[in-house]
């Protein structure tokens, strides 16, 4: 059970003071009953809550998918660079959103933004081994040696990487699938072959692929079906 003022604040972005004023004006009903007390308790899963006769859609958590463009850092705040939260529509900004995982400033593609910490842990924890696939371009021709090395596990300064799949698409372009997320991992792995990554885009996480109709810089809520795909193991 939650306080009615807290629920309305979380769902609609009002301040507690604004909600108190709204309640005082008898604009809120719970299951058809006018509520004026800020500390009135509601069950967000069962109760029908309305404001000015309009039902309030209750969302315990929000799950957003972003097609990240270059030039944004994966942080909630940054003193120098623009953050991915600056791309989030204003109607969500009253929630405690954060990027679930990170992409480098110059990396594009699939990013999830949420306020559900348990969900973020489930998809990011190294123990979960959620695969993430990237489209990569490098500055020298791809080789069979690279492909075999990725499969065996590239040795970096912080240890050997888990086996990863390198699918060569053409001379300079490939798909790479990782099951771990070390700092600048793909760039460092190719660096062991004196190759520089010139383009990097995340295509998928788990069974969920970046929607084709989501243009770079666009963001929207995940559907229930899409959320299920991410959670699948």
C-alpha cells in the first residue's frame, strides 16, 4: 500500500504541495470515492485512481529504448558532455531514470533507460551472461586469425576475455557478440591485432534487437512483448 500523494507525484510528476492542493479541491477519486487526505493508502495494482475523472495509468517502473546517437555519454549527469537523459521526453523526467549499461560517447545503437534497479542488474550482471551484439567497422581487413582469436578468448591486461563470436560481413565490417562488458572491450580486443575500431553500434541485448523503425536519437517505451524478449534466458 502506498500514500495517494506519493503515487500521484510518481506517476504524473507533481510536487507534494501541488498534489495536496489537488486533493483539497476534491479532484481525485479512488474507486469512485473522493479522496482529500494526502496520506490515504492505495493499492496500485487493484485500485482505480482518477484525476478530474481521467484514470491515472499506474506504472511502477518505466522501460525506455533509445537509439543512441554519437556525442552523448551514458550517465545521469556530466559536467562536460551531453548525457543520454537529455534525450528523454519531459514527461518521464520526474522519475529516477538511469541508463542500464553504458555505451561510449562515440558508440551508437541500442540503449535501455529505466528506473528499475533489479531489472538493470538482471541484464548487466556478469553472472547472467546476457549476450550483446555489435556492428563493428575497423581500419584494416578482417582476418580468419581474428575470428579464431575471438573464439578462443583475447588476452587483455585485465585478463582473458570470454569466448566471443566474430562474424565477418565484408572486408572491414563484422558482427561481434559478447557475454561480458569490460571497459572499451571491443576496441581493446581489436587493438591486439593493431586494428582501430572506426564505427561501433550495438544491435541487440539478449533476444531483443534494436527496432528498425527507431531512428537515431529517438526514444520510446518498450512494449510488454519487447520487455519479455529482454528478460528471456
